[in-house]
């Protein structure tokens, strides 16, 4: 028997929060995405598409808490929130699982202390060498199955020669790290691939494109051109930074310069590598003033695939990639259930009652359970293009319950959580992520101040449009307060 879709519980939940759902004219797509970092020094070096702009961080902090305090980002990515807040004098902590974000964040920490003149000298030397002359088999590219054939033979040979030179010739480890980061930043530019949502898209020239695809990504840069452009960009940004510091040479601004220098020195981001599901429970309660973050969306995007080139560059094995895929917040159809693991983890921490409270809260979310029941019926009717979508959606919200509970626990009274996220739709069924997560937050003692929406929402896919019509989904920034 066919089950007819019902939105009763979602409608009731919408009525509860509708006065909080407000269009914020100060927000646009560039602000809540990587687009806003394209012209930002340092942040523009690596295209981390899942991030948000540093300008958004500045806007949120200046709007809600102009006086510096303690900030955490439990899904810190490449560190946009950490560095933007640090520049305003905040003490910052990031938690990141993927080595991609860890490497980028650590490189930026190093660049803030680098001897710019020494770096310029090393870069000048690089312009005069033939990278192939330094090729060392010891540093061959550690391809994964998904990345094999990503580079032309000449580009891969020069890439390996460059990596070998940085490791074998350059004695200064900080400069070596920055130069290696430059190569890390251009992997997509010199490859036959392009990041495309759930997977890597292959240019037809690679010989790996699927079916009759004639996809052409456009110009594929030679390694030499790409690395020279990136190094030029790095030096340009460092020169701009030096000029800004030189502006404080006037005696009347000397005190301000000293204060600024002291702030930067004392607010270097603190970085944890691992899952926030494991790390947040270890942090002291009532210790954080502000949370700014954007968790993975429940949209089937698998960062271990889209960033496979970068993971391979960092030496991750197939086993390591599979491990990371399972450890990250459930947002792909391959993620397995973490309930038993979380129960054991909280029991070992002597916090079993907290586990039971969080578990109960998840089961009590009527609107979410309504969605899961409908999706399960669609699964049985063959309407879902992957039967594991139901499991993924359930796991996502289950794990987000733990994240939100812990954020509420570590937040000081009066503290703020700002979270960027998208609503999604499967088989035409909308999942109002914004109000479900906000309701979960309120169950744990947070108050929803705003659910800010962008002027233009997110459209559904062309396939969904054909089947269910064109409707927009809310793209939001949630503001919760303790």
C-alpha cells in the first residue's frame, strides 16, 4: 500500500519557528561560501569550496560580541573562522578531521611567522631550476585508485621533482612547508579533474571520463606555470601584509602596532585533529563565548573523494581514506551507524546519562521522524536513487544531536552559536534542516534568536525539477544563544 506524504509535523515545527526565519539583506552567497575568499590574502591560496568567507566571521563577531573572547569551530576546515577571529583578538580553537584542513591551517600558522625575505630568496632560486633534475622516486605521488591518471606524465614528473627539491634541498623546514603547500594548492589546476559535488569529474582528455562524457574543464596548466603563479600570489599577499604593518611606523600609531602585534602572537589558533564527536566531550563546560561553524551538509557530498588528490598528496592510503570516510559526520550514503560507538564512548567517559538524554532527544523529534518514515516508504517503492539515503539522513541528525548538546555544554551563559547550513530534498521531500536542528538546540537549553535566510535560496537539481517542479530551499545561518 502506498503511503501518502504528510507534512503535518514539519508544518507545526515551521509554525513554531516562522517568526525567527528572517531574510538578512547583509548576507549573500559570496559571504556564506568560498566565493567571498577569492580575493582574500592567504584564504584565496587554496580553493576550499566547503568553507565560508572570513568576512562572514567578522560580521558575526562584530554584530553579536565586539569584545574578544574564546571561539571554537568544531568543523574548522581550512581555518577561516579561526584566522578571521584571531585577527580581531579572539582566542580560537579548531577541530578538524580531514588532513586537508589540518595541513592548510598549519601552513597558514607557519606563514604568519615566516621570514619573508628568506622565502623570497628560495622562491627566486626555484625560478632557475629544472624540477625534473631533482626527481626522486622516494617522493613519488602516492596515488589512490580514484586519482590514478590525474596528471599528464610531464606534470607528475615535475611535481615529484618539486616535492623532492623541497624535502632534500631546502634546509629551513618552515619555508619547505610553505613551498610544499603551494604545490598542494595547485593540484586541481594541473590535473584532468575538477571537484564536482559528490565526486571528482574527469576531463575527457584523461581517458577516464565515464560513458560518452565530453566534459572539458578548460585550460590545464603546466606544473611550471601553475607553481609560478601560486608562488607569485603568495609573495604578493605577504608584501601586502608587510605594507599594512609598515603603516604603523608613525609614532602616534606605535602603541596600536605593538598591541596588534601582541594580539596576533597571543591568539595563534589551537588545533585539534580528529572528530568533534570525540573531542567536544573532553572540553571544559562553560568555557566558550562563541561558536562559528558550518558542518557538512546532509547532501551526499563525500569530501574524501572530492579532495582525493590532496589526500593522496599528504600520503593517505586507501585504508586511511576509508577510515576518514567513516569517522566524519554522516553525510554520505556509505556512512555506517555510530550509535553503539557513541554509547560506548559516553559510557567510558562516565557520562551515560548524557548519552541517554541525547538519544531520547533524537527519538523525540516528531518532524524528523516524519521525514524518516516517508523516506523509508519511498525506499520501498524504489523512489530513492540510493536506498541508503534514509540511513544517511537518520545518522546525520543523530550525530548532530551529540554535536549540539556538547556545544551547549561548553558554551558560557550568553554565548552564541552561529551555524551555516542548507536545507535539502530527496525524492521531492523537503528536509527542513534549519528548524529541526534549531528545535534540537532548544531541547538542550539554547534559544533560537534568528534563522537568517539569504535573499535567494538553493534551487533543486535538474532531475528533481523535472520530477517535482522548481522550488527553492532555504540556505541559512542559524543564531542560537545560551
